[in-house]
């Protein structure tokens, strides 16, 4: 075991312990919001991507905002009280918006043909298809 690793863990704990709940609430966490129509009464669900299990729901956006603030506050207070690490927001610069995907030639051909039928570029078609696929997973 490396002593350097232990020192880094201790420093992270000291840094975390010096932050208050209010400090964390001011950080730009990633919030995902989606419509929930599974029950008789439709509503909205929000989750904080970086805080595992931190989610809430509301019947309207104003209610959802209030509930989300309460859920985040409770999650952070609990983690601080238990001495658990609190993830910081993901920096937006982590994602360039570009990636390379290798696909079989036959799929490449089918994608180009489908984009042509829709009258859009291959890039636009793949972007739409990926967006739809992610939306269907509910993540």
C-alpha cells in the first residue's frame, strides 16, 4: 500500500469536510428531467446524475424544483453525516461532442441509405438515431 494514496484520501476527506451543504448546493450538478406518465397522474421526475440515488418527482415544474432542492439537501447532509464522499459535478469540457465508431460496412451502407431517404446528412441521421435510443432507455 502506498502512503501517498492514503495521504490523498485524507486530503480529500479534509477538503470535503470543510464544505457545507450550501457549498455543494451552489455547484452546477447535472440534472436530468423527464416526464413520468406511468401512473394515472402524470408528473415530472428529476435526478442528479453525479449523486447516486438522488432523485425526486413532482406534479409541476415549480413543485419539482422545490422537491429537487430538498432531495439534494437531504442526500448531501446524509453523506456528510456518514463521512461518505460527495462527488463534484462533471466538468462540461469532458465531452468534445465527437467520437469514432467502427461499424460493419453493411451497417454503414444502410445508415447512408436511410439518411438519404430522410434527406439529411449521415451525421444528422446518426445523431437523431442515437438521441432516440438514449431517450428510450430512460437514462
